[in-house]
C-alpha cells in the first residue's frame, strides 16, 4: 500500500522551485480498491505538498485486494514523503 502511494507522488513543480520538502501523514479508509474518508492527519506545513499527498492516495495503482480481505473496510494512516531528489 505504502509503495503504491509513494510511487504515485507527483512533486508539484512550484514546491520544487521553492525547495519545499517534508512529509504529510494521510488517513483514509480502503475497501476493494476504493479510497474513502481521505484526510490530512498531520500537515507537512505546506499546502502544495499536502494536496499532492492526497492526490497520490487518490491516484495510486493499488494491488488487487486479497480474497480474505474483500468486502472489508480497512483504515490506514501513511506518511507521504517529499524530497528534492525525488523524480
């Protein structure tokens, strides 16, 4: 889950130009490949990065839900990190 989200991160060009870095703790519910109740739990301190973190959760290519977890709601909190060395 974490690697799928981090792979979906698109570092905002404006944040890169301002040399903003940080991490945002996002919370969300997940069920059968769908995300709901998405929110920022702990802000990075930069709206640009927080919005990009939420977009990464929305757009991540999640792996197939294992059969034993299908139909179940799961709550997650995951740090999304932004470093200038990221692509």
